[in-house]
C-alpha cells in the first residue's frame, strides 16, 4: 500500500512570515524537572481542546488517566526509536579534554560520522577515546552547526557507544548533573526498539506498560513509526523569522502496517492520536512527500494543513523551539499556546524532557466511560 499524498494546496504555510521572537516566553529554572518522576505515568497532564479559546477549558489530570480520554476505535501512534548513549569524553591530539556528542553513526561501507563538540581544533585534528578508538580527519561542515570525522574502518560504533558512552541528556540537565545509570532506562521509552536517536521522543517517556495494556483492553489500537531524533528536533530557532530557519534532516520510516491501521481508523470514524511531535512530523512528512521512509527537514509552522493527526500528547517545550512552533500550528495559531503555557506555569507544572504532559484532543469531549 502506498502512502497517501498531500491534498491539493493543503500544506502551504502562511504567506506572511512570523518573527522567531514570537515564541519567546519566560521559563523559570524552578519549572524545569531535572530528574524523571518516580513512576512514568505519575506526571500531571493538562487536557486541552484543539481549538482552545480560554483557560476555563483546560483540565488538569494525570498521565495515568490517559486511557479515560481515548475512545474505542482510536489509534495511538508511537515513535519506536531507541536513544543511543551518544555522549563520550576524549582527548584532542593537543592533550585537551573534550566532550563529543555523535549525531550519526556511520556504516559498514562509510566511516564518516557527524558530531557536536566545542572547538575540537583545526582540520586533521584527532580525538582519542578510551579503549583506543580514534576520530580523525575532523572538519567543520559549511553552513552546519556540526563537525564531520572518520571512524576506524569496521568499527561497530553503536556497540562501542553502548559500552563507553553515556545517555545524551539535554544541556539544561547536563549543566546540573551528569547522566547516571537510572537514565539508561528512564531516558528511553518502554517501546523503543530501533537504535538511532541522540535525544528521546519525550512524550513517549510518560507511557508505562500498564497504560499500554489498559489502552489495549479499551479497544484503542497502537501503531509505530520511527524518526531518529537529531538536530532537526532539538536545534533552536536560528534566524529572525521562521521562514529563514533551516531544519536539519532526520530519518523516518512508516511501516505498511501503520499506514493500513491509519486508513482503517479513519474509515471507522476513529481518531489518530500522535504521541509526540516527532510522530506528527513523521506522519506529515509522509503526507508531504508521498514516501513512507527517507530523510525529512519538514518544519511545521502556522498555516500547515494537518493531513493525518487528530490529537497529540506532548510535553511543554523550550522557548524559541521548532517544537513550540509545531504546537502553535496544531492549536490553530492565534497565540493559543500562550494561554496554555501561562496556565501550566501558574499551576506549577514541570516543563521540558522530564516534565509534565499535555493532551490535545480534537474536540471538547469530556472523559469517556472508563
């Protein structure tokens, strides 16, 4: 079965560009949770109608209540990517300690990798890591925020990183604490299975095995896609206007079984609920390109016509992030996101990767019967 293509004229962004500063807001340090909650589904959850009009429409609940808000015949779509412990510490050829975050992982036929580091040095500098692994031929890529280097031929870098690396917690967490053994499990979804990400699809971190079982019992189906999270997701807005921001490419795949389940869900009048912005970008990239796999640099902005997704479970995102822009587009613009975020902050909800959740429903329905 082939992927559905975008409807005619259905994915055009607004003609008037929007200033990136429109997505600034004050996020106090006290609102950022630096460690995961004791239970995956123990976080609080703001429930929001997609066409939010006022703060009175917001309901505060817990992620453990998610099955109560979904209906038999709905379909939740999950990103099954697995985070690689891609942060490692080494030493430059000049003897300076350096931290490296790998963004790509080479292959049997291509030893080139992309990585982030602070001033690794001039061209041909080498970085040596514990265990005798050396990264050579380093150069900064033109027009990019990252570097390229060469690994030893035949190295299984993912296996090496599993032994030697640490989980790539976001910088705002890394500033206060290093990743520990608990993060190996908690900065990973319970349904992860396809290695390739350097950041977690954080909405999925909220879902426990128990919640997935309750959804099954209720008649809510689940399907999977893969999008390997990289700089395209976590790089902040880099230009004065949205139209000038360049997204980095990320690899995605939508199995034929998922396409079939989506089609059946729509035919029976069910709703497609995306767990995370990466799922939204994956499904909308499929709609835009007509392909079920490949690289995507899709930047979803206000004015985007959403082809597949009816509802969204997501976290509360950083200021000036492309994820916040996607949320604005999904809510229909008109600064509805500001109403939501002001209320979340006033009620003491936690933000960012280990923070609380937001469930955006396609209508103003109340809870369904348990």
